[in-house]
C-alpha cells in the first residue's frame, strides 16, 4: 500500500483505536510469579455462557427474583464447566482452603450494582464447599460506596465486607501494597503510581469478579476488565482528563499484574440490569435498561467484547451515538451535566479498544469469530 492510500485509509476510519506510538509508557512492578494457568483467561478462553430469564427482574420495581437468579447461577456454571450439578461446577474453581474475594461493583447505586442475589448465591455456594465465612471477603475500593449498597443484611454473619479507602481521597494508603504497582506519568500528575490493594496481593487466594453491564464515558463500556482492574488499584481516575483517555492501555495492563491476573478465576457479569448512557453511575433510571441475563466465563476479554455490542446496540435503539464515535463534534469536555442530559454528548473520547488491547496482553479472546457463546434460557 502506498503512502497516499494509507493516509486516505486512516481518514476514512474514525473508529480506529489509538495508535501504539500514542500510548503512554507503563512500568509494572510486582515480585509475584504467574500461576501455571492464570485465572485470566483461565481454562475456558473464548467461551461465554449467557443465561437469560424474562422472570429475573421486575422492571417496574427494579427488584430481582431470588429463586430465578439462583437457578440462572446454577445453570450458567454447569454449562460453563460441563458438570451436572452446581457444587461440582464450583469445585472446579475453589477448595475449602481458599480465601476468596468477591469483587463487586457499587458505583451504579442505587439502580445498577452487583445484585444482592448474585453475591449471596456466590457466598452460599462457597460455604457449601466447606469454605468458612471468615475466608470470604466482599470488596470494593471505596467504603462510602459499600455503605450505600449495604450487602451485610443479605449475607451470612462472618463474611468480611471491606474497602481500601474511604471515598477516593487516599488520605490513608494502608489499604494498598507499596510493592505492587503500575507507574506512569499520564498528564503530569504528582502521584504517578497506582498500587494494588493489600487484600488482593497479600490475603486472597482466589477472586470472583461480579461487574455490571454499564456504559462508561472513558472506556465506552465498563465490565469485567475495568471492574477488576480499576477496582483493585489506587489512583486510577487520573487516566482520563480534559477529554483525553489513557484507558486504552491502562485497563488491561492493570488487569495483567500479578497476582491479580492469576487469582481472578471466575467472571460473573451481572446483566440483570444495565446502563446505556451516563455510566458508570445510575443515579436515576433514565438510562437503565434490562438485558435480564447473566454472563459466565473465565475469559474477561470475551465477555467484555460481547458487552461492547450490548451497550452499543442499546444506544443505537435510543438514537444515541456509538461508543466507537471519536468525533470531536460530540465532545463537551468536563461537562457532566450536558452528558447526563443528552446521550449524544461525550465528555471524553471513549476507548472501547481497551478490550482488544487486553487481548494482546494475553488476557483473553477479543475476536468475535473465535468467541463461543452458549445461550441458556431459564
């Protein structure tokens, strides 16, 4: 291809991701070695089980049906693992000696968070394997978000619910490991390190990731990769500033850091409810929709690749611009009010290409032709 044709091709491809030469330099520091089979992408790369039930959520009240969700969980894990019963399926991932973290997502309070029913069922199944409650942790980065969602009344006594910091202020860094971090100077910020939570690096042996189906202003969509990466490290909001996002390479890089990569063994995407615009928050129900499904896998990239289409298709159904649209005409930098009022406003140039970049890091399969989706109806 000659230079003129190449330039013309670039001009005709506004949806192309950031070019490699535009990426920031990221330094990963960790003394942890990967497991023989790291949890991401795990034993089922490119395999996603999608369990759907029209009975799973009452769209009027926004309430989930506990018995239906429990059946969806059992059917999904059995389909993923090829086992006959839920206990057999859970034994593929966990043993009584494991110390298990459940990474929830509370940022979409009050309307779209990791469902009480899904989290509670995960705890039940872990306990059924002989894992005591003192070895089960439900975690998130911010204590104020955990307080708002309040999982405690829905879980057995003894389960630890823990956060690394109070409210995104980093006044106390004791929740983070000074020896495990990613360093990058993105926008000339004073603090150039993002440190892994001590709970993840020093305490847990296995992690279950329970993200939501949500739009995101910087990444296009926020699912498995961003929930486990940005939810397990400090100082990550610095990746997007004044309309520009470095999430393209930063999300996957964080997710690939050991021991987070090896210990995150199960992905359960809560798609009972979703957010198609103005995410990751869901302070009103204006942009809430109801996929009424749960996605299961060990491959976060494959699930997130499907997520991109789920969000983009819902946006198209509402006449909103695509998450892939990089046109500056829709950009109103740092104007959150305008973005919340109009689904055709971006406050940052989105980077849905972070999913494909994570695939290049070996975290999973992003090629739709190589992703096997197993549909289950309940």
